[in-house]
């Protein structure tokens, strides 16, 4: 179960439905991240992932901008460190991206304002990305003699090699409509609609079997970019057979055939467990 934890640069909450929020909370510096924020995000993701009641994770930020990317003070300090120290530091950002990408429950990124540098990686690691039509994006690293290295697997997967060959090299700023076209975003809405649309997406996810949603997400990682070998065919056959005989698989099929609401939808309206009680304050996860 999740334990309360004090955070300085992020805030967290989880409601009775199992909907968690992970909020970048440095609006005074446009939610730029440094080594401390990265550690807090890793810790929060670990705590959330360990909570069996969690159904959906929302990643968002406070303030005008989603995130300006790396904090300049942090980057300045890393310029004074040697290769081994920089390698360890980069490894922590890589760990954050991997944990967000592999998070067991569905993840939704809500993007307003600017998402620059590593923030584009955060968006690319989420299962669903929704942005304001005024949002803008930039892979700006080459402007300052760097490259978008640790986020590259996730961004290239999201927008493709061809678009990456442009935006990695030019560091051009592009806007939500282009991000939608490239596949970085799934939906673009007005500022006023952003949270309403995200609420609707959460309800859509909550209507589905929790176990099946997690299994389907894991399935994607297993089959993506793999040749259709007999071993893969056998693995997918094993997975569908196992979920058919599982508790939620049996309940879902029975509910469908009997034209009734499945149990997991009935349970969404409330849960008396103290472990699933809503929390909503800075530093709780």
C-alpha cells in the first residue's frame, strides 16, 4: 500500500476510484526538472505502481506550462562534473522514463503551454496524451550542444524516425496540431476543455476490466515490433486462454451474455477501504 511521502517539487493524490494524479509543481520555473524532481517522480511512480487499488494515472502540471525541460541550474552543475558523474545522472532520467513507460496501469498526459526537451519524453511515455491547442513542443537539446538521448527511444517510437530526423536536428518548435499529426498526441482540445476531456477519458478507462486493461498494456510491449513467429503466436494464445478463465474474464463474459453491468463498474462508485481513501495534498502518494 502507498505511504504518505513529503515531496518538494511534485504533488500527488489518489481518489476513491483509484484515479491518481502526479503533478509537476514548480510553476515558478515553468516546471523545469532537476535531479531532485527526477528522484521524487521515480519515488512517486514506485509508490503508485505498488498500490493494487490504482486504476489510472494522470500526469499533469501546475502553472502556465507543462514543463520547460531541464532546469538550467541543474544543467550548469552537471557541466562541472566528469563523465562518470554525468553517466550516473543521465541514468536516473533514463530510469524515470522507463518507469513511466512501463507503468502497469493506464497513464494520461495532460499538456498545457510549453513541453520542451525531456518533457517531450514524459509525454511520449504516457499511454494517452491530450493537449491544449495552444500547447507547443520542442526537442531543443542541439541548440545548446546536447542531444535528446535518453528520451529518444520513446520519442522516436511516438513520432517515427522520419519526423525525428527533422525535429531532433533542427530543434524547431512545433505546436499541438503538428504534434497530433505526428502521433505524439492523441487529442487536441481548447484550454477550457482540457480537464473535461481528461475526465471523460478516465471514465472510459474505468468502465473496462482493471485486470484486462493491465494485461492488454503488457501485451502491447510483448508483441510490438516483433516478428510473427510461432513462439509469439503461442504466447498470445496462452494469454487469451488464461484471461478467459480468470475471475474478471469470467465476470466480463457472464455480464455481457446476461446483459448486466460487470462487477468492476458497480464498484467504481465507492470503496470503503481506508487504503483507497482520497488524498489530495502536496506530498502524498
